[in-house]
C-alpha cells in the first residue's frame, strides 16, 4: 500500500507525519521502524499520526523510531502544530490532545512555535541527578564538559539501569552556559542521541532551578539548535505554566510503498 508522508524537524529532531483523519492508516511496529530507518527507509527519530479528536482540533499519536507508541514529544508537538496549520486545519493557535492530555500551542509572528507543556508535580533530587516527568520521564545530570561527554554509551547504561525498568528513561547531560544551559540527550526508543529533545530540555530547565521559586525564562542550547523554556515555580519541587518555544520546519513530502 502507498502512503503519503511529510517530513518535519524541530531543532534537528526529525519526524515523519501522516494525516490519518480518515482512519485508513494502520501501521505495525515493524512498518514504522522501517519507515524511520536511516538507511532502508525515510529516516526519522519518530513518526506521528494526525487524527481527529472530539474535544480539540486534532489528536497526536507519537511513535519512537523503534516502532513502539511512546509518551509526549515536545519537538514533535511543535512540528505537528505546523503541519496542521499547513493543512488548513488550524489558524495560528490550536488545542490538541496527546497521550499525556491536552496541549495548546500558537505560531508566533517570527514563525517560532510556543507549546504549552504539562505541569510538573514532582522533582526528585538524588546524589548527582534529578528525575522528573515533563510528559516523558527524564534523568538529568550536570557534567563538566557536555560537548566531550560520551552520550551514547553513558546514556545507554543509565537508560537500562534496573531501577528504571521495564520502560527505561531518557537521559540528559547538562552544562551551565553564560546565557543558559547546554543539553545533550539520549532518547529511549531511538536508542541513541538525538540532536534535541523537547521534553528533555524542558526537564533540564526546570531541574536547573530546583532550589528556587519564581518565574523563569531559560535558553537551552542543543546540537540541533536553540530552544526556550519558560515556567513558574511556587515550590522547589514543582513547575506550572510551562511553555517550550522553538522552530518547526517542513523538510519534504513524499510517498512510500509498504
């Protein structure tokens, strides 16, 4: 069967998007993994289906490149918002549903997408790292040289630790910078470093203010580009009004036969 697909990326985190509003697309995990394969398929960190919703403009279904349905994807949320706008489904503002609940987003005049993320109700602080869920679970640790860190091997080891099983965890390595923080992320389901991770940079920004309360506006540098996270904290261990802002770019449209 032949499928029309659209390729997008958000700060280098790339996705295949298919319009499934008519509910005619049924893909197996093997087919999704094949489409995401860098050599034998289209190539992507993940695949999204845009589907209808009874309570919002559309519903987002997200799969990692291993073919399994996954939790929320922040960069993906911005990309599917841009895709919905290009299809004439929404204007410059939208409300959509995902696996972690409702999200709102809007397209700014400069083309950047501001995506409202879920509130964070708990930040766990251990010796040398933080654990928090920003729509997906994240491990956050600070390092002295983020650009020289072996993200693949260290990230894979932490992701597969027994205390994070059976589902594993995304692993973020952070270094403070003069105007924000630098972040590199190992993503479960992709099982490799991605050029950026939306829920990951959100987790890192919030973890960076663990001992503080107030309103925050934090710039995050990643290998794929810069992102901005704003939020408010009434206590050191929670965050609300969380907004992830960054680019979402159309790459190409094509057809694939499975």
